[in-house]
C-alpha cells in the first residue's frame, strides 16, 4: 500500500508540476480516514484517489459508499497483482483507473476539444 501511494504521488507531481501533492497517510489524517489516499493541497487534481494494489477486483460500490467527500469524483487506481505459476513472487499485471461514467465523458470531451 504505502509504497504504491508514494509512487502515484510522484507520478502526479510530475504530471501536474505541483509539489502540493502527498499521501493522505502522511499529510491529512482526516482525508485518510475518509478513504482518500492522495492529499492535494492546491486542488489541482479534478478528482479524489483511492489506490488498490490487490489480486482481487476492488469492490467499487463499497469503496464509493465509504468515501467521505463527494464534491469531486472518485478515481480508483487498481494495480492488479498476480502470482505467477510455480513462483512465489507477485507481479503487477497492469494498472487501471476506475472512474464514474460522467467523469469519463467530461475527460473525453476535454480531450476532444483540445485535439481538434
């Protein structure tokens, strides 16, 4: 969990050119208690993040019900973990963003409008 959170924080900092992004675990106990994993002090991110690094599919409905803030959409970043046959090592089999459909449409619309 926490190593994956730090990895995502570093990726988001680079993507946004903002140093005001941190793990909620280290910066905001209140947000962490609300099941939000990324602290965005400047508000540059358009959504909240819940990070999962698991072998099983995250329970999207349960996670959304537990999140304590609703003023922005929630993005669940899922790093799929899989044990290779005959191997004790667990490796990533890809990373996916699970977002609400309306938020996806808004991102798609912004993308299409900037790539005309």
